[in-house]
């Protein structure tokens, strides 16, 4: 193996070495290695899964949230097309991430609940999907998938607060999931993994050498570093095994990417199909899909202005009506995704029963950049649904409580996440 030169470290101070190394170790997917696909699920222990779909421009609350609370609510404009599956999801209003502000910058906080966008902090904290993937993602080829409609930005963050770049090409995702590499490519994949494991050994030895010279704060960072090394080594070992495994076979054809960047809903539908296939083949159990904030004019009848401009409507009725057309299509597409999961049997239960699906945004009101009263639809996962959980619009309920409920439903014995105060009321039967 080619010797790795670490002489550059002499030019850095100790804190930079630890911080820089930490970020390097924090990349759980190791893009150059691409280690991940999926092992078959144990029929006696059906796996739990989580999909987060996040919007960059919010949803207009008066068209989304019902006036009535509880199970006997009348469906709002956006929810009428989903009335046949109303028992499969819950509307949550009056919730947000405590202390999070910053308008659009709060996209970084959607799944971390960390006020990084409004506090001026340099790094984020771990997102709920990556926390789940760390503890429960080891059975699949991809411990997690991070996707987007356009670009590499995502709300998915590692333990060290580094953003995980998203894949925005459905065709490229399909290839990663289902197209087998050649023998030569598989051998190269395994070699990269083995070299990666050796590199980790070298880095670990280098960090140990520094330990006796560090202060208490840096020693704590070093302890976290060691944990990252051990965790990464386990992932690399699993990746070497997967490099020799054939990928699942599916009847679906490789999709053709949509070239029109303004076809926001079309791209949503196409990537949602890929997510369904990833779940159905157990290629991954933890998936984030960021729908971002398209700036173009969507090819929908009645829409004449750019989506981003319409979201900043200033209560203009003409803009609001066009925005409603777009957002209703987004919600309808989300409903079709739920139906597709609900129609797949997995050991006597539907795939939706085994998959918690969250749709939310950092913006409760995109027009004034408010991060309060976030739009939240939550489906599947075996929770109590068919209801509108309405919390205080002025004194919001902590949305991180939902993440605690999610963790506990998956068997993680944790009673906190970020600024949570417990589990979310009303989700248990």
C-alpha cells in the first residue's frame, strides 16, 4: 500500500489537527468508497425505517392545517386529496425547534434542532437520521441515503457537525443501488476499503502520540475521536464484505433524469420512486430527501411566477393562489408516496407500517422568514395516526420531542434529543 505522508500536520496547531481529523472521520458514507447497499431483512424481526422529506420554502399554514383538532377534523385544501389515507398520517401544528431562527439559514437545523443558523456557530450537531443510522444502519448496504431535488445541500449532519452532500440524480442513485460493478471494480472497491482501514490505524497512532501533550478539553475531543475511529473501522469492515455481494435485482428500468430544473414536482415524484425501491429492497433504512427551494416557474397550469417568489407572497391573493397550486401538488405527491409504501406487504404488514415518514420545513412562514409553527406531517411507523395534533401557535411545542418518540419506537433507549423535553404527546395509542 502506498505510504501516506502526514508531514503536513507539523504546520498545524494541535486543535486544528483534532478538528480537521474529526471532520474527516465524520463522513459516514465515505463517498470515494461508496460502501452500501442492503442485506435481506429478518422475517421475524421486521426492520424499522425512517424517511425525512424536507422543504426549503415551507407550506402555507392556512391551506395545510385543519381548523378542527383531534381525529374528527375536516381536511384542509391541501389534505383533501389524502382523505382516503387520513388514518395513515398525523398533522402536527404549533411546533418548532426551540431557539432556532435565521430564516432560510435554519435549513441546517431541520433535523438537528441546533440553532446553528441564528447563533453564528461554526459547526452543527448530528441530525436525527445520522444518529439512527449510526446505531441501526449497519444491516444494510447503505447505512443512510442523503438525497436532494437539486444540488448537494442537505439537512443531514454528522456527529462532528459536517453536512453530508446530497445525491440529486435519480439515475445515478439507481446505478448505485441496483447496477452491479464489474469484477475489477469490486476488487478495486475492496482494496480502497482495506487501504482506508490501514489509514485509520495510522491516524489513530498519530492521535495517541499527541494525547500526553493535550489539555483537558482536547483530551475530551480525543476521546470522541477514538470513538469515531472505532465506529468507522466497523463500517469499513462491513463495507469490505458488501464489495463482494451482488446488488438486488428489480424490475424497474433506470430512470431518466428530468433536465428541467423548474419541474420541482416532477423531480419529487421521480426521486420518491427511487426511495420506495431503496426501502423495498432494504438497500437503506434511513433516508433524507431535501426538496430545496426551486427558483424557477413550475410547469403547472395556472402558475406564472417563480416558486421562490410566490413563497414570499406578502399576502398577495394572486401569488397565494399560484403558491397553493404548487404546494397542493407537493402534498399530493407525498400522499402517493405513502400509498405506494402502504401497498407493499412485508411479513404481513405494509412497508408504511414499518417506515416513519416525516414531511417538514424550516420555514413556518416563508413570506416573513419565520421559523415558528413549522409545517409537519408525520406518517406510518406504527404510531397513532388519523388526527390533528394542535399545539400552541404562540408558545410552540418542541418538535425535537417527535425525534425522541421516533428513537424510542426504534428501540433506542434515549429520552432526549437536542432541546427536547420528552416524547411527543398524542402519538402513542
